[in-house]
C-alpha cells in the first residue's frame, strides 16, 4: 500500500493565516482543513483533469481543485453548503468588480417600497435582530437571491450572527446560532442591541473576502449541483473523486446552520438533518449506493479519496472508515490503496473538549475497472 505518512507534514499546523480568504466567507461546522484538501488534490489528480466532490460542504475541496488547475464538479444537498460552494466556484474576478456589483444591488434594495412584515417571521428568528436590521436583511436576501448574486449572499450569511460590531445580530455565537444575552445583558451592553445597517457591513465583509485571493483560471470548467450523491449522473467521467462524507450524526448540519438556512428558504432544518446527517445504518446504505454510482462516474483506475471522521459503530462491529472501506471493496469492486489516520486538534473542533470525532481517516480507493 502507498503510504500517506510522508504527506502529513505538508498539512500540519494552522491553515487560517495562509489559506485564501474565500475559505472564510462564512462558518461551516466540520469542514475539511484547506491544506489537507490542497495536498490531496495535487497528489491524486493532475492539472487539467476533472475532479468531483459529491459532498462538497462549504466548497473547500472544490475551490482548492479549481485553484490547482482542475475542472471541478461539486454537489451538496444542503442549501447553505451549496451556496458556499457555488460562491467559491463563481466569485467576482476582482474586488473592484464585487464593489461595483454591490453598489448596483444596494440600489435595488433601496428601491424596495414594501418593507417586510415581521409578523410573518418566526419568533425565534426575530429574537436575534433589531427589527430594522431584520427588515434590511430580509430585503437584501430577497434581492440577492432574485439576482443570483451567490457570492454576496454568502458574504451576508457570513455576517449574519455574532457579537462583534461587524455582524448583524444581537450578541450570539458565530458558528452555531444561540444568543449570549446572559454574557452580554442589554442593560450593560446597550450598544450591542442597537440597529445595525447591512450595506456598510456587507461591503466590509466583501473587502475581507478578497484580502488573500490566488490567481484563478476562469476558463476552467466548474459545475455545482444540489441533489443526492447516490443519484447524480454527470454525463461525463471524472478522473478523481475527493470528498468528505457526512459524519453519521456526529454533526448536525441542519440544526447548526438553522438560522442561515431559514433566510435561504429552508425552514425545516430537522427534515434536512435526516438527509444530510443520517444515522449509522442510513449512512452505510447511502455509501453503498454512492459507490455503485461512483464506479460508473469514475474513470477506470481513477482514485476515490474519502476524508472521514473516526466513529465507533453503535453495533460494535468496527469503526466507520473500516465499514466504508469494506462496502467499497466487497460490494462495489473498488480496491483499497492506502489509508492514514490523523488526530483532529482540539482547536479545529467546533465543540472543543466534547464528544465527537477526535481523529479522521483518509481512505484512498481505486476504481478496479469499467462497471457493467
């Protein structure tokens, strides 16, 4: 088996100060480290080839593949994840282009003569915002969605909630939405409960997004879908599949993004979690169907690379990566080429010091040939 041990030093340490600021458009729980994605893209694909990420999440793999000169196909069922992936694959060509478009969108927002009726907004959503701020967010969201301004919409979702002055909500956490009124009582911090305008904060966020941007080839093919990974037919072959599948209820992508999902039109985050954060048997059944589909998508001898959180099977059989490798090799005819397990430092875990995956395993599989 080919060892991945020698590659690990290339992604060790924090990537936050060196990665493109496109990766920091908005928080996303459980995202793959950008330096790991970059190394795996370069190791298991070639410039000009086609790479497919069927569980793209916030678009880390997709963006690093495009950055490295690959044609990219990405897919994710979550409206929030799909937005972030799409925004990274189809950004403005420059900050100047973005600022000019922001000005145009501001004009459309200002022309709105029908202020939203906040009585139609769920009470739990209203609790996060000053009423005037909430009205502005609703209008901006409506305009940006209608105009397909995905990059600006992702920036808006990125400043939706936090307690810092550059964000839009009352004091709250950044990644998972919950209010911090006990820590920041209104009578002690009245300035944190005042109206906050959207336009100036959105411009500041756009400027931050373009702080570190690599040279990108806009002639390369990029496609973004939102359908079941086990069902999607691409109409073309990929030389590499590189993805991080959902972690069997270790993470709740719907619940943890519920406020942003509401603004994106997905009010039923619980039903979404049943699909994008499946339980153990549902997850294993999903992977079985995915491998059957991926064998048809992947070129003969092409690599399928999975970055997976380690989790023990509730049925006591074995750990998650081993179960998935067994499904791939015994049911779908893939060959296990290599695997590598890496500890997840506590500072990379959203719920630090708490239960969840403390390590992740990289499975490298290879398509054994053309499916019948």
